[in-house]
C-alpha cells in the first residue's frame, strides 16, 4: 500500500472506531488525558483569554472544550467526520472542521492566524507529518507555540515489552507501520506509525522550529507507568 491508500484506510478505521472512543473518553477525557496529558499541555501552552488555539486531530473535542472553558478561542479539526459530529454534540462555541492534516490544501483552508497549536496523542496515527509542520511554520504567530503529545516511542510502543519493573526495547530507531488495538472494545485495529524521538527533532528543525521544552509525565498509582513515562510532550517555538 502506498501512503495515500494507507491514509484512506486510516480514515475508514477511525470512522468505525469513533463511537467507542467517544464513549470511552466522554466529555472530559479518561485518566490518561486528565492526569497525564491535559495539565502539562495546558501549562506548556500558557495561553491567555482570547488567544486563538488550533487543535489538531481533536477527536471528540475534549481538550478543545477544556480550553474553551478558560476563555480561549478554539478552532479544532479532525479527519473523521464522525469524530467532528460527536464533538459538536457537546455544544459550545468551538469552530470545528473536517480536515485531513496530511493534505496541504485542506490545511490551508483553515486560515492563517493562530497564537498556538496543539495535538494530543495524534501523531502516532498519522502517516505523514511534513504537510502539517510546514503549514504551522507559516500559520503560527511570531511568538506562537506548538505543543504535542505522543505515546512515548521508547517506552510505550510495539517495540517496548513491559516487564514488572523494566522495559525491554528492540528496533526502536527504525520508523515503522503496524496495527493494533488501543481499546479492547474498538471494532477495528488502528494504524500505528512509530518514529524515534530524533525524527520529531528533525521535522522541527526542517520547518523552522526549536524544541524548548520536553516533559515525560508519569502516573502516581504504583504501577510501571509510575516509573516509566508512557507519554512524552514537546513544546516547539518558531526559531527566529
């Protein structure tokens, strides 16, 4: 399969899985979102009321609603029509759109004036990140920030075998594509696009960004993910 074919299959998978994901995440998100991802993402964005935030791959809109509740102007998009339908069902004033972040023309239709951008746990699901990074390099304001979180590619991927108090990692450095279940009840396996951390650093540099913060939050519940970070969060700024 070429990249275009993979992307089309990817859309169909997320349309099929949208209902289960919405039911699992609910209005405010699960414990991963509430305890690991959202607080540190909000802190790194450091937005003030009326700042304009672009939420990339918003799913059912959990983070968009969180930020709207703090007075932030939010434009949010996802490539799944069903995800956007479900996001809109929660109400609010968020401007939602169905946009494929791998297609330059669709991204350009979003406009060209954002104070910040965010993408929570999405890049593992995207076959191509270059169009998005290029778009953001042109779209974010001069002092704009871009914060994104992903499954930690060293500790929480197809190459990481969890032990009781350790992780065995194999073939980490190679980018790859696989499929699997994130939720046992979802009807279809989703694609996973594994990239080492250096791949994200190269993308940032290529499109004029500097990484100025990295966070590796852990749970406080006594399991392995209290010792080893299951997610990693990056903040990028324009490299002026």
